[in-house]
């Protein structure tokens, strides 16, 4: 048995997930009662999570505001979610504050996630990958992954990194 297989052995296979889309424009659409608020990244995250046998226990759309992001993360943690996926707010504009808010929650940072995400992104989009501040951190035996708002970025992170490793990651953050 390979070393990675040994590490994954005995890890639970199914987890509860919360999904938060952080986008002021999509939040406005939600507040205005539009049937289709345009949350394609959230839909993609939901599809990947459920397709891989996990349960989405909470899904919300939040504006790019520190207090709302903080409240959203707190609520997601309180739902019993084992891991949280956020999309949006990881870039370099003044409104991109997701990383700053989420990092306040993190007991431990998982720098390899952001590094690997940017490598995988570079393979697809070239040097523009440097603009992403994708982040992951452990919070009291749970994990938060902060992804860019692009639907392609969400798909890439979930398909190539998070879903293949979630059981392994959860096993270690709970030891």
C-alpha cells in the first residue's frame, strides 16, 4: 500500500458541507427576489459535493461585507458542516476581503491548498493564476476552503484537489 493510501485508510468517506457564495451583485439579486440569481459557482460546488457522496447542509449568498461574511461563516460552522466551501472575494480588489475574514477563524492554515490551486490554475489560465489568493484553514476540526468566484475555478478546485483529498484532510484535522 502506498504512503498516501495508508494515510487515507480508515478515513470517513461522507461529510456535511456548507457552501457560501460571496458576491455583492448576486446578493442584490437574491434580495430583490430574482428566481435565478446567477450563482453558477454555488451550483457547481453543490453538484461536485453531492456527486461525491457528501451532503450540503447549508447554502447562502453573501455580500462582500466583513460583518456579513463573518456571520455567514459562523452560521455555516453552527450548521454541523464538516467543511465549508466559499467562492468569491479571493482576488486583489478592495472588495476582496474573504481571505481576511476567514483567516481570523483559522486555527491552522493549509498553505499547500493555495499553492496547489495556483499551480493547477496556471496550467489552465497561465500567469493570471497569480491573482488568486485561494486559501484553506482548519477551524476546530473543520475545514474552510476559499475559492475564487469563477465557476471554472470552483470546478477545478473541487474536482482536482478538494474532493480527492477531503477524507484525508478531515482525518488529520480531527486527530
